[in-house]
């Protein structure tokens, strides 16, 4: 198997190969951080870690109620409990929705039992 440059393509791979050739063994992580910081500046976004993108993606998927199982698979988590424990803060409205649903079901049941239409 090759080094990191064999697993990436495009300009990042070219830059990595040039860096390796000109300065010896440059760590892929260092180059990745440098390129990521440059992309953030170009997009006029605040500084952040590359890993923060993962958290942002999970939060954005869970907020509109994408099935947590789907989010788990996208993130590559082996257990849904990891996804739910890590990102449960994104879903507080789910408890409110569950309470409203239970209230609607019980209220409907009370109306049905009393004979009301």
C-alpha cells in the first residue's frame, strides 16, 4: 500500500507529493489542516477544526428529524447509542413532540370512549 497521497486525488495529492519531494516526509495531517484553513479563509468562515464538520453534519441531519439510524450509518458509528448520546442535545424538541402526540392519542381515546364525535 502507498502512503497518504495514494489515497487522495487531485490538487491535494499533487501538493502532498511536491511537499514530500521538496521537504522530505510531510505529514498528511499538517497539509490537510493547512489546506482546510485556507479554504475557510476563502469562504470567509471562522476558524474551526476539520472534525467540527462531522459534528455540524450530524447536527444538521438530526435537527429536521432524519432517522438517527441513517445518521449513525453516515457517521460510521457501530452503535446507535453512540450517535444518540453524542448528539441528543440537537433533538430536545422530540420530547415535546412525543408529549404532544401522547396527549393527542389520549384525548382522542377519551372522546371515543365518551361517545363524543
